[in-house]
C-alpha cells in the first residue's frame, strides 16, 4: 500500500509547516535551502513525521528540481496521508 500526494514546496522558510492546500497540492514550507537535495530531504523527513512512518518510506517521485512535486509514502492510504498533512493547517 502506497499513497501519492501532490506537494507545492517552499524552501528557505522560517519554520517547517503545512500552509494549506492550493488546488490539488498541499503547500509545505521547509527551512532547508533548495541546494543538493536538502529541501527534498527535509520535505521527506517532514512528511514522514506527520504521517507516522519512517523517513525511508517517503520518496519524491517527480519534480526533484521543481517546487511542484509528487511524494509517495509507503504504508499509508491516500486519505489518511492527506488528513495527517492538512490537520491544523
């Protein structure tokens, strides 16, 4: 079981947070710069923490060098993943 979710990433933010939803994408801010994959790694760690899975279960499957990305999370259903990310946003 794996879920994919569209993400709009905003690197170099003051704090890591979910801002809300824009279209189909969840807007997420991370503090890491978009250099050498650091922002993608921070995004994966953030999503893993919110979804309650290991960091190794989260992978950016498209949009590696773009702000609009598709993230795949193993072991979580799509509805549960979206709810975990958008809770409190």
